[in-house]
C-alpha cells in the first residue's frame, strides 16, 4: 500500500531543490495559501465563519429593527401574531397551570423568531448579542494565549539552560492541572475580588475575566510545541551560522526564528478559537464565565435549562450556533494544518 | 528454465500534474537458480519495478501494465487473495533498510513464525524449531535466545540477517533482495553477501539483486540488467557486460569504480549531469543529455542492439562503439 | 525498569506538589480581596472571618499557610464549609467519588471501544463513503459542547421520546449506587456514558485513523505484506499495535480533561451526585473550601492516573523497557 522511498523525489535534481529552498520565504506561504484555496471544505468553512461573524455584528441593527432591548425583561409584553395581540408570557397549560410559559418560536424574523426566554426577552436577538460576546472573548483569549505562549516558548527554547528548565517545569505543572479545574479555580477567586492593576481596574463582572482566564489556561498547550520548534530551529544550520557570525540575538529572533515559527503558531489559531468558544460556553453555563446582564451563548443555554422540556428552542439555538461555528473552525483547522504543517506536530 | 518473465512493464503514479510514468517498458527474465543483478542510480525505477511485480504498490494511485508471469502464471491480474499465497512463499522480499523493516512491537521469533504459519499448517513447536534453524543458517549467535528478542535489541547487520531468514523461511523459488547491503557497513556488507551466496547454494533459490553498486553485481550476479530513467538500457551475462559494455551509461558506471591497478586517480570520476525527473516525457534516449557520444539521431527512440543474451538500448552499433568508448582510465 | 518507575513516581510527586502550591496561591494569595472573607462566604459575621484568619494561619507567613492548608486537606481532613455551617468537606468529597468514578470509568471504556472501531474502520476503508461519513460524524461530535449534548439527550430521553420504546427504560435524572441496584446503576448511567464518550470518540477516532494511515506507509508494513499476511492481520497486529502507543499517551492527557471538565459538566446536566456536581453547587454558593478540596483531590487523581498510564506505556512499548 505504500510508495517506495525512492520514487519521485529522489530523481528530481538536488540542485534545483536547493535553489527552491533558498528562494525567499514567500514561496512556502504562497504554496500553502494555494493549497488552502483549493480545499473546498476549507473555503466553505471560511464562508460560514464570515456569515456567523457578520450576523453577530449586526446584533444592534437587529435589535433596532425589532424595537426591543433584548436585555430588559419583557414580562408583560405583547406581540402580534397573525393580526392578533398575543401575550409574551402565557398561562402555563402543563402541571397545575399556575406558572407562566414564554411563547415558542414564531419563525417570523419580525419578532420572537425563536421565542422568548424566562424573562420574556427575544431569544433570537439575544442569540446575536451573545454570539458577539462569545466570539469576542474567544478572539481576545486566543490572541493573549498565542502572544504569551510564543513569548514563553521562545524564551525557554532559545535561552535554554536554567531558564528553560524552570519554565518547562512550570509548564509541566500547569499542563498537568486539568484545564477546566484551573479555570474554575481562577474564575471563582477572581469573581469574588476586584483586581486593581493600577492602570486599569477589572471588576468581577467584566468580560476581561473570562478572556484573561481562557487565555492563560491554554498557554501550556501552545507553549510546549512552540518551545520544541524553537529548540529544533536553534539547532538548524542557518541559526547556528547566524550565531556563529555574532549577529545580535534580536535579529536572529526576528529574521530566523520567528518567521519559521509562524506556521506552527498559525495552525493553532482555529484550534484555539474553537477551544475558547467551547470553554467559554462551559464556564458561562456554570455561571462562572460571562456574568449577567451580559449574555453569551453559554449563558443562554443556562437560561434555557429550566425551559428545556417546554421551550427547548432557548437551549437548542445557542448550542446549534456553537456547533456550527466550532465545526467550521475544526474543518478550517484541519485544512490549515494540512497546508502548513503536514508532518503534524500539533494535535 | 525461466522462473520469472517480465515483459513491457510500465508503472505510472497518479499525481497532481497527471500520471507520472516511472518505469517504461521494462523487460527482464530470471531463470531457475540464477542471480539477476539490477543496477542503477536512485530513482532509476529498479525498486518500483520489482514492487509492482509483487503487487506491493498502492493500487489506488498506481497503474501497472505489461505482462508478468511467474512459473507461467500471470501475476498482474491475479486477485489479491491469490497473490498473497505467492508472496512470502514462492517469491520473498528482503527490504532495503533493516532498521525499519521489522515491526518494532513483536519479537523476531513471532515475526518469523507468523510468516511460516501464514503459508503452512505447522505446529507451534515445529515452527519454533524451524525458526531456530533459520536463524542458525543466517549465522545469528544463540538463536534460541534471539527468537525472543525485539528488533531494537539487534544491530543493523543482525536485523538484515533476520530479514533474510524470514525471507527464506518458506523456501521461496525467487528472492528479491532490494539493496540488501546499502544500509550496512562495508564489513557487514561482505558478510551478508557471503551469506546470500551460501544460502543460494543450499536453498537453490533464484535471486533478483537490486543494487547501485557495480562491485556487488560483479561479485554476486550471473546476469545483469542496467536501468536508467525507468528503462533497461543494457542487459546480459555479467562477464559480457563487464568486459564489453555496449551502453555509454554502463561505461560511465564502470568508470566510476576506482581501479585497483594503474596510476592513482587525481579525482574520482562521476557522470556529469543529473537523470531526468520522473515523468518527464523525452522524445528520444533518456541518457542523451549526459552522453558524451550523443548524436542528433538520439532525439528519437533508440533501437535495441543485439538479439542474444547481451542487448542494449542505443544507437551506437558495434563499429561506432569501439571508437566511442574511451580507453580505460582515460576518463579520470 | 524499577528505575523508570521510581523516576516517574518522583515526577508525579513533584507535579502534585506544584499543583498544590498553585492552588494555594490562587485561593489564598490572589490580590484583590481578603482570603479569609472569601472563604467565609457571603454575609459572614466578622467573628467568623476572624476565626478563619486564625485557623488558616493568615496572620502567619505564606509557607505556614500552605502547610496549614495541606494539613487540613489531607492529614486532619477537618476542613469545613462555611456556607453549609460545619459540614465537613473532605468526607463529602469522598462520598461523591463513587458516582464520578462510575461515570468516568464507563465513559472511558466506551471511548476506547468506540474510537478503536471508528479509527480502524475508517483507516481500512480509507477514502470511501464509510470513511468520510465516520470522519464527518467525528467532527460533529467534537464540535458539540458536552453539556449541551447532555441537554439534548435529556430532552429526547426524558421528555420527547420518553414514552417510546427507545427511551422508556431511562430512569429519572440521578445516580443510583451500585450497591443499591446493579440494573438501576447501569440504566441511570448509559445515557451519560454515551454523552461523555461521543466527544472523545470523535477526537480519538480521527487521531487513530491518522496514525494508522501513517503506519501503513512504514517499511515494516511493506515487509508484512511481502510476507503474504492477510490484510486483517496486518491491520490489527502490525499497524494497530504500533499505532496504539501515541493513543495511550494521549489517553492519559485527555483523561485529565475528562475528569476535570467534561465529567463535571455531565454530572451537572444529568444530576449525578459526583464530585463535579458537588463542585457546581459550591460554585453557585461561592463555597470556597469545597471548591478547594474538590480541585485538589481531582487534580491529584488525574496526575496519579497519568503516571499510571505512563508506566503502563512501558508494558506496551518494548522499546521503552530498558
């Protein structure tokens, strides 16, 4: 089932191969990009992601159009269905008939397309606003994580010695700490305190908390492969040559190490985004992520829990939104990895 | 008696740029009890040819055409189930790199036993006894203990012997040895070649010996086929080809061997230029670009010279050859 | 071999120590508010806060505080909750362990069997409809938040289809101890097991498939084929056997994620009284001593499990045994 080792490659001219490698770094990038462009599922997932982002960005526009504030309770509201005024919170017909049940999906974009939640709020509008927060948190956390992990990975891998040993031990311990438990510990403690960093004060309800926490917990996940890559690069001939020539470290880092590190880092972007979205939704579901009055897909699922059997749309819709977004990110992540890192150093 | 008859074998791989033909109309035969050396550079298609004969290439990306008959049975259109019976039992393969040829997680005893039991119905005790015999034949010390060793506990030379033992375990009529000594040190090389020679005597198998080393061919082979860019450019009895080579590529190969006698060479000779990339469609002779005797007519497909045992794919006829071939040592 | 085991155990102890220090720093040394007040919970009397300050040694140096914490967690085990006055935390945690273990063990079994099946079948039927279908299903499985999948399963099995033959056997949400009824225990756990396993079958099925395909391009597979072995034998005894190694290492890593995260969420969704649910309630009540205890005990368990898996690795891979 395998191709023998000396098939196509060996017969090609080594001279030509050396020449190709010496060509500027745009070569492999253009090649990777072309491979990505040709991959139809990758293109499809990018389109899906763009649609999702666009929809969530239009959240205020939609709320305007509906004429409601999706963050304000609307227990006594009424909407028009088929020319008749209908109360948003209906008398419950199940059980003893003593409670109220919000209306179900009207499937009409003009109002309560996905129904109302416990507080009579428009679920569809909240879905869009929640998406905005979820995506914002995921994006910011991913950025923080990548920056920190790259920093740590480069410092540990490049400097080596004691610094590397200490950093690696710390990374090992951090990595051994189950990610969600670490997130829970950090969240619960930070939620009950106010951090004063001097220049900025982060209060308990701020979105900065989930961003910061999610960004931190995945640092070992990225830093370890980055460090491994830096170690390999450090031993590569062109870096050894640069060091031997006495070039300043900063230049070596900027010209030799960093550009060759980019593929490894870029592969992590879709993966981290997907992880961040799921982690944020889990934390928010547990009530230790995004705090009310803010909403995110996770909080809406939590909102929908008490309505699960009567009005499942509230819990189902944000979940489906997450599945679609994360699926697109996973497909894209696979494609990016195939295009940039075929040897698979990233899981 | 002809054991293996390969005719007009053509192998193409599917690629992004369309099918790449790596082996072009290769023909050779192997008789009972003889050693055929197939010699050529990396990428000349020698391994691919033999792998395609054994049906070991990935059918999804490879197209193989031509006629291959083993003991008068056509192999190419044989269903896999039938082919499996032939592999390992009638035709055995010894791979190039002994370091990676054995499964790392099973003992070598288990791996030898597995092959025997795949083809013969033998009791476990008998299989084990036979495995010990085989290891003794390939001169592995303490064969009973060796059976329970894992591949990583053995050196490269030892592993190659195990591979040979495995290949011979079912007394195959034909053994294909793919560069059996390339990955080994010279001293170990000599031992392995000795072994192959001895075993060929005792087991009576035919051998197809793939190599890039003319020295190995001279030492081991009865007949030789020289391959270049996926084609057999010269073939014949070893003595004939070595004493009176017809094809300029063979001249080049022989000239690359430093002579034992004569004036010391200032610089080792190597054939200038590179072989064409596989799949490149060439109008004429594949070697023309590097051939010192190239003529304008070489841009058209060369004919076959000779019609007996000794043949070459070249435009040079007997007369032109004598003039074209440089004197021994003159290429240095 | 003994040396490797000892070395691995030493590393395990080191990591546990590191985690305990980290937890300590997070819970007791985070700037921004008084740790004593945090532990005391909301609406605590000033005397309680003072008492806590003394009991936990907040008036002493950090290392002493650390020692006190560790002592109360493991030696005297008298850590008490202040939200549920006087409730001893450690026994509470230990009582919750059987439910979590049942959930995690069953899910792990399903996960291993499921991913072996998916990985082997997909690799063997590579590029066919079956392969592509399995991979798409795996991708979807990975993309579903586990707690949401649990909710969906509940919706289907407890509400919408509860009266049909499909799910009529599903008991109400909650854990049934094994000692009480084996059948009940099993029936209560089946759906949670499946929910938890789906995510990991997705991940591992894909990885195993990739590993198998890579193994197939190795030389020793070519040797095996040249020996005339059947494709089944080659797949199972040669390709799979060698591909299991990275599988096992990653299993160890993900087991941690399972226990620390996915299992927790699953317990909450299905109402299973395990350590996860305990943690969840504590989160809602801001009951820090409970969270402290569950986090440390769970982390230690995960680290120990990882060490065991690592040592098991030596059994599977003869190359590591020296």
